[in-house]
């Protein structure tokens, strides 16, 4: 009975979100600036870490990678982009970031083995979106309070020329699951560390500085994992 209620709630939520889709699409075009920024930084990390061959490969397909990153938020798929750092749940009635990321990653592998590189990179971009989302406290705590405010603040900062001084140190894990779980644990720790800072701008600045670096480095490692899975 509980599962039936949860599923019904999930369907209702997605229906309501779909009704507002034209507005959401306009917003998401702006929000994905952050994800595209992370992809760019991740490639710089690959190059600076000495992975020249891998850097050149992903640089060649960066536009398709970014299309996948943007698509991952289309039609309110973002409702499935949450993963609680302790119990693994997503938003009530929805899928979660781990399930969706594994689906996209497996589709990327399937297409690369069928020699459809563009489609593979597209789905890899969608998977990267989930890796990046799980560095955000709201996604790791399944708590939407102040989430929109933080996202808007981050977008504005990046649009005004924000750069990360650290451009090396790809984080290497072995599985999709490990990336999702470790990112959410880290995100929660950062959120707990700075939660009591009253000044919103100061709090957001400290959180963003930490989680954006984690997103950049874990995306770089995630791309490396895919490259190695394909070539080994």
C-alpha cells in the first residue's frame, strides 16, 4: 500500500512538473551553465594531470557531452537527481541519482561498443550531470530548502567570471556507485561544516568553493573511468 501511494505521488508530481515545462526549460538553459563549466574544468584537469590522449578525445566531443548534460534536466528528469547520503533514497515517489546514473552510463557503454561514439558521449554527459548534482547539499540531503537560491547564486557567480584556482587532481573511484555515494557523503560534510554561518553570501561562497572543486575533480575521474572501461 505504501509503495502504491508513493508511486501515485511520483506520477502526480511529474504531471504537475510537466504542466510547467515551458517555463522550466527556459530556467534550465541558464542552470546548465554550471554543468558545462564543470565539464570544461574537468577537461583541464585531465590535461594538467598528464592525460593528454584522454583530454583530446573528450575535447573533440565536448559539444555532445554538454548536450547530454543539458538533456539530463529536460522534462523534469531532475526530480530523479537526488540521493540521500545515508539511506540512498531520492525524492518521494521518484527514482534516485544512482539508478539514473547507472542507466545512462550503461547506455554509454552499449553505444560505444556499437561504434556509435556520439550517442555514447551524449549519455555519458547525462551521467556526468548526476555525478555533479550529487556534490550539491540539497541533492545529498534530499532537501529543497534554499536549493533554488543557492543555484541562482552559483549561476550568477560563474556568469561573472568565477574560476577555480586548482585545476588538477582527478578523483578516481572504481564504480558509478562509488562516485555517487562518495560525492553525497562529501557534500553533506561540507554542508554541516558551514551551515551555521549566518551571512548567506559568505556561507554560499564557502560551500560552492568546496563542492565545485569536488564536482570538477570527480567529473574528471569519471571521464577517465569511462575511457578505461572502454579501452581495457
